[in-house]
């Protein structure tokens, strides 16, 4: 099964989206956006940038966990991953975003 985006509204009225893999696991979480249109633009940015290996910034948190950010061409973070126990798991997460990030399916839960 292919992945999809889910858009939701936070308690303070802002919007965010997550990218789900085919198994329904969240592989990328966006920042908060003030408008629905801005969140939609964020999804379009994931779709446009996920195939570009150079857009993935690999990082290690202070607790030693691996994670990544997907960045746009202007170097702004589009979305961040969960924390992974290993670098190999992080690479699997990146592969999932590269595969599922092109999805045109957007489920809106507002």
C-alpha cells in the first residue's frame, strides 16, 4: 500500500501534516503552520524535494538517537523524523520518505 499525508489542526488553531508510510507509520512530521494553505504548500514541498538525496540532513540528538530533517531548496526544514535507535534505522526512514513522499493522497482531519 502506498503512503499518504494527513493534515490536522492543533488545539491552538494551527495546521500540521504528517507523512504516513504504507503500513500507517508516521515517517515525517511538519512544523506548525498558521494557515491550511501554508500546510498544503509544505506538502507540495515534500513532494518536490523528497527524491533529492541532498535535501536530507542527518543528525544525532544529544541522547545519541539518530534522526533527520527534510529541507527545501532554501534550507528551511520542511519536516522532521522520529528518533531512531540506530543510523541504519534512520536510513530506512529516509528511504521511506523518498518512496512515500511523492504521494498525492492527502487525508484532512480538521
